[in-house]
C-alpha cells in the first residue's frame, strides 16, 4: 500500500453502529461525535486514498455477489494484510485486520457520496461482523414496547416501513443494517447513524416535497432523507429488542403481497435459518466466526419473537401496517 499526505491530516471522529471511526477526510453523511478529536482511541481508522491507487491483484476470490441481471456487484478475497473488497468500476476497499484500518480507493470520477455509501452501507457492516458484532440486513425503529427490527432481502420494503414510523413520530435506530448486542442479559439494537434511503414515491408520500434529501449514489435514483440527520447517535442509547419482523418473500424471491397485513409466528428453527441467511458475513469460510454467529442467533430466536410479515403492496396501506405491528408488539410474548 502507498501512503500520501492525506493520511497525515488531523483525524475527524464519527460514531456509527456503536463504533468510533477516525477518518482522514470528512464523511458528509455522518455527524461528528462529541468526543474531542484527541480523546481516546478509535475502533477503526478510515483512510481515503487518491483515485485509481494501485491495489492488490488476488489470484482467488472466495466470494462474488451479483445483481439481479447477473452483473458482478462485489468480490471478496483474502490478502496478506486482511481482506480486499472490490466493487467493479466503482471502488476497492482494503480492510487491514492487524491495524483495524479500512482503506478506500475509488475509481477516477466516482463522486464522494458514492464512495461513502459503499463504505457505510456495504463494507462497514461486513467489517463489524468480522470484529465480533452481529449484524442483520434490516432496519429498526423505537416504539413504546421497545425496538422492532424489519429484516429481509433487498427490495422487500424495510426502509419504507421504517420511514413510515419516522413520519408518525417514532425514532429510527438504523436503516439496512441492524447491529445487535447483549447487555445486562438483554439483546439490544445498537444505533447506526441517522439515515434513511428511499425511492422518490415513498419520500413524497411520507414526507411531501420537503427538499430534505440528497443522492445516495450516482448509480441509483434512491435518495437519502437528510432530515433524519437531526438525530444524534451520540445521544441515542442502545434499545432492547422486542420483535423481529421478516418481510415476506415468495419461493421465487419476489416480495409477497396481500390485501391485508398478515403477521404470523415463525418456528424457532425456521427463524434461525432465515436470520442466518440475512446476516452480514465478511468471511464465509471462517468457522470460528460462523460458530459465534450461529450461537448468538440461536440465543436470539429463543429470547425474541420472530414474525413473518406480509403486507399490501401500497404506500396508502402503511398506517394500517403500523397499527398491526403496534398491536402485535402489545401482545404478550
């Protein structure tokens, strides 16, 4: 790896997912932590490099994920300092495990907000998994009954459902990555960072033409609802988890729809298998970490009710969906 003067810039500190990040350049999507820049150690160092910096060329990729049309989206490989995560034609990230450093190396002409999105919403959840945190692909909100998480595959409506709770006055803990921890023998949701990523129709239906939005990345029309940035994860505590709702998908992977909201209990075995499939994993070959994750999720499904949630495919149905969820939360476990 090469270094340049940007690595020597004073550190800017942020908190995301309960983790202190020390960065050599600003990340506009995050609010700076109230901790003084010189106070304490950071959990992860983030170093943004110059575009098209040379990167390792591994001979073997242990994981490749693809888009719906078959286009490769992300490739992962083990390298001598740790792990290489490549998003073709966008950016490459190197996670140096010994020093807990993430190096961000964008391709030329890739805008900063795209690199930030890849870092915060794709790479960081995988790194958190490696460092010992359990993370599920989902969103979470705070209710009077505790936190509830909405988990599921991409496109099942997790962010829209969380945004509907925000529009009704509830707080959003996280969008797209639910980090879980055990504190005082209770499973809690750790706040991520204030953010919601929505399609234009959901943004307009829930918040009107507020103007509080910014692009997520140059390759998607999704917008980041920036009004959520008024919240501060420094002041938001971890919240005990009350329920997990799995957004329903059919056998083909398509989102199921119903004329009414249907909430049904999932047996523990089915819940465990489902949550395993929705967990972020950096190294799918690391047996020690896979065992740790399995043990945690086994504990989770014995302590926290997991429900399958099937909803109407209509933004107009969101208030009724909220009512059904809040009614279910009020029921005894």
